[in-house]
C-alpha cells in the first residue's frame, strides 16, 4: 500500500525528533533522537501541543532508563 495513501486514511505520520536533555540534579545531559507519530486528527494545527506531548513522552522514557527525573527540549523534528 502506498504510504501517502495510508497517511491520508489514518492521519498518522512518523516523525523524527532531535532533543536535548538534562537531569534535574544536573549530573547528566546530552542529545538524543526519537521516532514518534504525529496524529493530525488529534493535534490539528497545534504544533505546540504536539511538541509538549512528545517532550513528556521522551522525559518519561529517559526517567525509566536513568532512574532520575529529566527535562527535555525538542530541538527540531521532521
């Protein structure tokens, strides 16, 4: 099936996100990449809401891996 046709049907798009993270205790920081999905039906024209949600998802993932609370900032996505 053509992926552009599938995108039109489901409203989902795969996105590649680059981010910077810092642990709240300031012992670790770094850069990373994340692959997620953008749902046009959920977010519509609200890119800010999408970015906030993806930052929260990445923070939760890092906190589970590092066992330390983190803060994430999305640098760019495509």
